[in-house]
C-alpha cells in the first residue's frame, strides 16, 4: 500500500454486486452439495467461513477457511470453488487525510451455508441475474 495513503475512516465496506440477495442467488445457482454430505455433518455452525482479502479494485486476492464443517472435507473444497468463481466485489472506500475518498483493500468473511433448503427463499437479486 502506498505509504502516503492512510485510511482514516472506512466509508463503506466491500459489497457483492447487487447486495446480499445477489450473493445468495449466486451461491444458490452454483452450489453443488457434495455426495458425502449429510445433515449429520452440521453442528451448531451450519456454514463454512472463509476469510477473504480484497484488493482496492474489489478482486478477491487471498482467502482461507477459518471455520470448517465437521466430517465434510469436500464441503471445504466446494466452498473454496464458489469463492474462486465470484465476480469482482464493489470495493471498500476509505477517506484519505485531506478528505479524498478512495477505494481501499479490505478483509471480509464470506459464509457458505450448507443447511438443506437455506437458499430456497433467497431475496430477489436487485440487479437482475447478471451474476451468471
């Protein structure tokens, strides 16, 4: 990062294009539940959490699983596959000293839920079906 650019305030967090409804639709349309997955694989946590780093353009440049589903290693593989397919996010914005707002790198947690039927009643994607 340019040493003259020190984010003072995070103006906006990164956002999936179209918002949460579009993220849910993206996952719903692409998720492939592994053949060895059973509801017994679920615990009090029904999702896989992936810590992701976005660059200042909103591209996911680094990611790692920080919460697994027990007894379902193939679910990890599927969750990572979905993250790799994601489009560029709307980048985070930060205020530079002097009042200039710029895109900044950011970290976020992406959760892929494996609860049966979780994505069935997702909200409508605000920007249509552009994430295919």
